[in-house]
């Protein structure tokens, strides 16, 4: 059972969050009808949350923290998911295991969720490829899914109607868990936990061999810089963050971290957020990789997301809450209670 949540603290934080979102929007255009600042019921941004312990994708209204919908998914531990550009569909990978260290065959399905109907539209069977984890869409809404047990990156040209993968390319590493993708979909960068490597893969050039780089022990969280020239990789057991020249696949720089960084997020200005699992905090870094602030969370973070138009970030916590972080004030603005084991999040603008 999750710890008790102080509802007054939660709601006051979310009210401040609504004002923060509204303030950011005011800088870029007129206030939409039903904006949280008007006090009217109506439109509000929605936080889409994978609650892997409950096998569900849930919808939370950010202005109130209220859960407004839930789509139950079959199978054990659906995990990573992405949303297409139109906000019409979500694609969720069935990992089938609690964590990367949990043994077992894992799942072999990708779920297609209709976000307007808030229902499971259909399932893509990806067998024999299993333990599907990392998942990305390119700028054309082509889907890419990483099979951790086969070390293969699967590609779907039209995932909204695909029945099977259109392609599969080897990653060249062992236990590929997460990957970053160029906007054009031509290049993927896979963090391989067991081989302690990062591989550069060309999904549409199958004759080109993966190019490997060693960044540190147990590479996992990773993110591309806005210009896609640099790949940032967190090495959990080395307690380092590596800046990798993406095309050359050479180490440009490596800096120490607070240890056991599980996720990395790079913002549009090149600033970084690191999720410090062991320390139960977030580190905020400038583009020069200098730590500018540490935000205590009270519980271990497992996933990160940014608001697309406000200086806010969201950290999914192991105690079944989501921390809402004000990046300007460098503190937790409020919390949102969720179902079991919240993980990946996506903001759907209202």
C-alpha cells in the first residue's frame, strides 16, 4: 500500500501548477477557452501515465490531479510507450518483467491505444522477439521497438495498421534496454546494459554494421542533444555521465554523477535532468554539464517527462506518486497520487 498522501498539499501544489502552465501559455499566445486560470471547468492538460503494476494506461487532469480515464492492458508489466504527433494513438511495449534484472522470457506485444476513445484498439504480435522495452516514433510517426532478449531493433512503417514488424536490425550489443532516435528515424543509439556499450544502428541501412562505443559500466538512460550532435549516456555502475559525439561515436567528455542515474532528459535549450535513483533526487545540469541544483524527491525516481510549453518536469516515483517539479524555482511544486508503479509519462495538451 502506498504511503498516505497529504491531499491539501497535493491540491495546493496542483493549483500552483495550473497557474504555472497558464503563465507560460500567456507568453506564447492567447488563453484558450477553459484555461485553468479562468476558473472554468473545461480544457486542461492531461498527464498520460503508464501504471505498470496495474497493467494500465491512465489519464490524469493536471489542473486537479483527478484521474479521468484508464485503459487496462493485457499481460504483465506493459512499460515504455509513445504518443503520435496528432495525439491520436499511444503505442505501448509489453515488457513482461518487473525490471531489467528480473529473469523470464518477457512479453512480445505492442498495444495500440485509441486516445480519443480511451480504449485498446488492437495488439501487434512481435513474436519471436520478446522483452519489448525501448520504444520511439520518428517525425513521420514510424515506430521503432527494442527487443531486449534478441538485441534487435524492430521497425514499423505504418504502426497504426501494421500486423507485424517491417524490419529488424541487430544492435550489436547485449541487453539493449533503452535507445534514442534521430528525428528522421535514420539513426538509433542503443544502450546495452550487459555488454557495457552503446551502439549506433541504421534501421534503413541493414548492410551497415552497428558502430560501438564503450561509455562506462551499465549504460542505461540516454538522450540526444537538441542538434542531435551529442548523445548523453548515464552509466549506472560507473557513476558517470558521458557525452558521446553521436556521428563519430567517440567520447567527448565524461563527468561524475551522484550515482545510479536511471534516466536522462535533455531539454530544448540543452539543459539536462538526471534521475538519481539511489539518492532519491533529481540533478539539474546546464548545457556545460555543470550541476546547477539538486531537487530532493523523498522517493526513488524511475521516469522523467517535461511539460512541452511550461518550465515543469514530472518524475514518477517508486511510492506511487508523481512529483511535479518547477524547473525555475528548482523545487517540487506538488505531487499526484497514482496507481501502482507509475513509470513513463506523456503530457497531452488540453
